[in-house]
């Protein structure tokens, strides 16, 4: 199957059902399918042929998902580009991607189609590849992640089972659709016959009002957006109606979960863990939020998860098929000669109940005077501090010890904190940060992940 097959089927069976909503405007499944076919026809008329790449560089709009489906329906490969990247970053991605066509926002509000004739004869030979998504780039330049239809179709099935979603779902997506997690969430709901409610940009007040007074019964956001939602709810706004809340992209702190579920007491909270390369890995389900709050849950039904020498490996059909671009790194897929296992790049461990825990990124692990130190462990401890909202720990070079931890944090009050007494009580000496400073906000990318490279550069200037 292809990712658009179920959408076309629903368009035939229920053409009048609402598929998409944005700013008071709706598109039915019949209209979505008609527009999808028109997009494919136009691309063929422009001379594009299956296997060529098309870049989408635009903010959220009601027909964003229609364009994605139309490009894919034409047999082309779609690659969303974050429109908020600076020109130099966009140019670097564009050079690597070599798209034959760029579809972007025009100054008049209409779409701008820019054909690149020098790329007309560049094609991918794997006919099942339909998507190149770019990783968040927290450790350097983003990498192009290639996906086949089968991996996302299998992911759709897994999402329906794990999140208990069906054609009754009305999902609110206030985050950028150029982010893979938002994009797959929207395409999944369209594939099961639900309704996708898109916001042009994230506005916590609009999200709050939709949850309190609107029709949306499902929400996907990254944790930092949920924190903003909690802030605008204050102590007076909330609802007991049944809502499915889904989050990913970063670990949600226990304090954020508690505040969220206090305000939305009828909510079912699902926190899933995955990566751009391996896809869905594990999910912390609503019934386990209280007893295993620091975990990222147990494996998706379709995934096998092991920790080998402290590194997390996954075996499933939901992973990627390689990196795009000349000179791209090879796929890491071996454990002692066993094929089919992909490394997540994360470190972690599994408890006796088969719940997975993260201890940090492989490249983030620091060695202080010969002893391994994991930033995630430091962050989890500081997240327990009553005045800290969020925190990021990372390594810096030290002449004597090799590497030492440093921490940036955000507080409720906006005041600086003396963390020394708290750290002495909760962390062994070799794990304690040598320096910490308060920030108003932590720098994040479009996926909501903290940009620790930016923090490290800022620290060097302090």
C-alpha cells in the first residue's frame, strides 16, 4: 500500500466528510482527493517524472497535507523544509537535496512553483521511497532521512492501535507540518478517516480555547508547547472532557505531566519515544504515567527493543531506508553480526517490567576523570527542584578532568538559584555541574528539542 491509498478510498466512500480545517475553512475528503489529483496532474504537465524530488518550504496552510499527498500521488518524493531556517541553512539543504521543484509561500499569499532544470534528470531509483525528512540538526547539519511507503503505512497501523484512534478522531495540530512528527500525525488521521484541524502558527491561547470550547478531541504537541498551554490555563482554566493528548520529541518532565493532567482531568496522555531513523520505538500509556513517570514506556507492538552495551537498538518495519545526499553516513544496523537492528543513537536501560529509560544521547555522554556521566540523569534530578521549569545539561572541555557538566535552567520566578545545596543532596560529586546559569528560555529547534550546541557556544562567551 501507499500512504495516499486510504485517503482516496475514503474520498470515494465518504466524499462529504470533513477532512481538513483551518481558520474557519474546511475541505471535505472529496475536495482533498480532487485537489490531490490536480496537484499530481500539474506536476506531470511541468515535465516531472516519478523518482524526482520536490521541496516544500512553507508555513502551515490548509492544503499543506493535500500538496504532500499530491506530490506523492504523482510518484515523486516530497521533502518538507523549515521555512524559518535562515537563508544560508536553506541553501545548504537545497544543495544536498537537489530538488527538481521548490513549492514555497509567495508574497501574495499564493504558492510559488520554482522549477530547477539542472535537476530534471536527477532521480531516485527506489520506487517505494516517497519522503525525505530532515533531522532536527541538534548536533550539526540536519541529515536527509529517506522513507518508504511501507514504513509509514505500518506506522499508521501502529498509531491507531497504540493511541486507540479511529475515524472519530479530530486532531489539532498547532505545530509546524514541516516537522515529521506533526506531518505523520496528520497523514495518519487522514488515512483513518478522521479530521485534521491545523493552526497556521502555534498560539497557546488558541490551543487552550479549542480544547475548552472546540470540537477537537485529540492533540499532538511537543512538551515545550504543553508547558506554554499550562501557563495560559493558569489556575482557573481546564476541562474534564475526554481528550487524547499525545507528545513526543523530548522527554516531558513529571511536573509538567502532573500540571497538565490537573487541568485536563479527563485526558488520556500518551508519551511516545522515537527517532527520525528508527521511527516509533516505545510509548508510555495513560495507565503507566503515575507509576513509571520517568520512563518512555514499553515497545510498540511492532517493534523489538534491546539495550546493547548501554545503547538502544530497535528492530521493526517502521524505520528509514538510508540517508539522502552524496557522502551521507551509512546506516548503523548491526549488533554482534545481527542484521536488521538500527541504533537510535540514544543510551538507556530497560527495567524488570520492560519499561525503557533514556540516559542521554550517545554523543552527549561525557567522561569525567575516567567516569561516565550522563546529562539526562542530571536533568532528571534538577527537574525535581520546585523552582525549576526546565533544564539542559551538557559537557564542556576541562584540562584536568577531560569533560565536566554544565547546566542552563529556567525558573518559575525568573530569579537566579543557588543550586549547590540541592546538588549536594541529590547527586554524587562527580555528577555535579561545575557551573550553572539561568535563562529566560532555552533555545529550541522546530521539533522542540533543546539546541545544546547553542548553549555550549553561549557558555564559552560567559
